[in-house]
C-alpha cells in the first residue's frame, strides 16, 4: 500500500529547489540529468532540456520495460553557446534495485550506471555510477514518485590537456503519473554537471 504525501506542493518543492549554474565548456553531458528512478516508466519520453551549456534543447529517451530494471536509451541536442552549430549527446543506462521497502517504509534504494558520449567543441566519453532513493505516494488521483541521490562519473575527452577527469553531482527528480496513463517527468542535476529536463512519457 502506498503512503499518501501531505501535499502535492511539498513534493514539488523538494524537486524544484535546484541551483542552476551554466558551465563554460560547450558540451552536453549525456548523464545529466539521469532521469532514472525506482518508478521509471517504459516507452518513449520527450523532454525540453536545459543543459549545462547553450540554449534550450531537446531530449528523447526509450525503455523496453519500466525501471529500474533493464536498459534505457537516450539522445539529446542543443545549440552551442556561441551559436556555432549543434552539440549532441547519447548513451545507454542500466540500473536495478538495491533494497525495497526500507525499514518497512515505502522507500526504494537503487543503483544505476551506463556509458555514453557527447559531441560539441570536443568529444567526451562519460561513464557514471550512482545511487538513488525514492518513494511513491497517491494524492488527488495521481501517483507522485519523488527521488534523490547522486552519482560520480569518469569523463574521457579528446582535448590536449586534462583529458581524464572525475566528477560528482547531486540528482533530484519527480514523476507524476496521471489518470490518463501519461507521466509528467522532471529531473535536475547540479554540482559538476548542471542540467534540467521537463517532459512527458506517453502512455502505451
């Protein structure tokens, strides 16, 4: 049985309190935001993307099965900051549960990882590994699934110096499952790789 949150506004506030500070390099990083959680819906999702650099872009993801089990695929793009062409990124994620109903509470702990690349002013291969905790609750005929956690990432780029780097970031998100079967999805990453995404998973 799912626990009911006190209010929809409290859950929204949890995921919207994000500091967004653009980075200086013209690059999209495929793992930000991860958009993977304990209740990730299957099928196609389409998002507006605010990457760490450039103007607003777009992102499309696909999963064969509802997460976190199985594989997820994604591709995103956005204008470069100087308006010199398009930056693009894509990757594949893999994930699974670490624990369910922690301490008899409706909390799930999961892991995720994957690999992908971004192409802008330079190319970068990113291999992340992260953990997330989330819960699901019913309110006003919708199901809310907020989550939070963080990930570390190895970046390997083709620039002349400092071509191997380790970074870290915090991840927040919220899925809102509507009675129609569609899911409104929000994700944010902040730290070494800031990004925001807001989109919809289409009912299948």
